C-alpha cells in the first residue's frame, strides 16, 4: 500500500495534473470538446500548466504549513493580505469571481466573515484549494473539514464552504486508504444532509456507474451560465472519481471531458484519486509536465512546486495505514 507521503504527493500532484489537463476545456460543453479534440486523452495545450486552482492550493498549503491545527480566520486574512491583496497582481488578476470579490472587500478594509459577502460566495474557489487540508489531516476528515472552513471564512459562505469541506474530508479519508465508497461517505458526513452540495453529490454518485453523461445530466443545471458553482463542480468531481472507482487516469479524464469548470473538477478528481492510489498512479508524462508554479495568478506563489507542499504537509503525519 502507498505510504502517507506517497499519497500526499499523489493528491497534490494529481490536483495540478487535473488542473492543467482541464484548463483548455474550461467552460466548454462536451459537444464542443468533441468538435475540437474528439475525446481528450492527454494534454491538448502545447505548454500545459496549472491555473489559479494550483496556485491557490499552494497558497493554502503554505498557510497550513505555517499554522497547522492552530489556523484561525485572522491568520487566513493576514495571509491573503501578505501574499495576494497587498501585492502587484499577476496577469490573471487574482483568479475567479469569488477571489475578485474577496480581494475587493479586503482592500476596502473589511475583515472575515464580512470579506466573504460578495455575489460568488457559493463558488468552487474554496473547493479548488481544499485538498491540502485533507493531506494535512490524513485519516481525520472532520478535522480537515474544520480547517477548510476556517480558510474559507475569508472568501466563501454557505454552499461555497460546504464544497470545500467535502473535498477536504474526502481527501483526508483517501489519504488513510479508504476505498472510494468510504471517501464519498466521508465527504457527505461533514456537510448538511439537506444542502445543495450534499444533494448534488448524492445524485452524481448514484448514477456514476452509468458514466460521465449520466453524471453530468444528474448535476448540471441546463442553461445556467456560471460554471463555478461549488455544488455542481464538487458533485461532478466526485462523480468522475466514483465512475472511475478511484482510478487516477480515468477519474481525471472523465472530469475533463464533462466540460463546465473542467480545470477545477479535474483538479478535485485528481486530488481524490491521487490520494487514493498514490503518486505512482499518475502517468509519468503527465507528472513530468508539472513544473513550479509560474505565478500567473498569484505572483507570490511563483517557484513553489506542489510536491514541495505535499512534503511540507505530510512528514509529521506518517502513520499506520487504515485498512480498506
């Protein structure tokens, strides 16, 4: 069985690989993906790299390595100022809608949780950076969810928090060797049973055996323009992971070919499957394409590699494997 360190490396490298694979398909429909590339089976960009998903995951990993279980909202807010809000912005200008809203509020002097009061507090911006909490709290899904919620208090609310908690808890369970069914159960256990996130996740997993078209149909709200809805993106990611029964390649490619917020859904599916199988399950050519972050979104993250973050978060958590 994979060691905790290898699972940690699998989770965060898997996130970065999924992000890079999914980026060209972001906001596309499956029909548009097929028209351009047929079925995506590998990188379709000439120079693949991670997007805001990878750089914000590095941000959360560095924040967590600094504070550990003592993480508090004030520390998260201070990190947003130190590494993002009070610096020159990269070409991507701070990433998605939830990040823009958060940055504008922080720069106006608002503090958490008021800083999270913007139009996109329900986005998948926390979910995309939540995997490090699962790596840190390996085998402790409730603790992973608690820490993710603290991180999210600066930028998200409601369903946006729940989506991040589900991802963090799922990764934490996978890090301890739980099988995919138990990973899904761990994610559902930390969010309200009647939440949009939980309902979407249950629907996605229930039809996962029928493949990606069924998963997409069960989750996506037809005609809704925003693809960064946390309940949708998280459900698509878990649906892809369940459809693949935890297999890394299949999970990531299923997420990519469903389109919508494909970089985030593939990043989350990659984190779950990478934690389940370990770094060795990631195809070598995919892994080799992932270099240090370029700082395109967050200049302060430039030069940091996801494997560095995985190693920062995992050594003190070496422990016996939990039987599956």
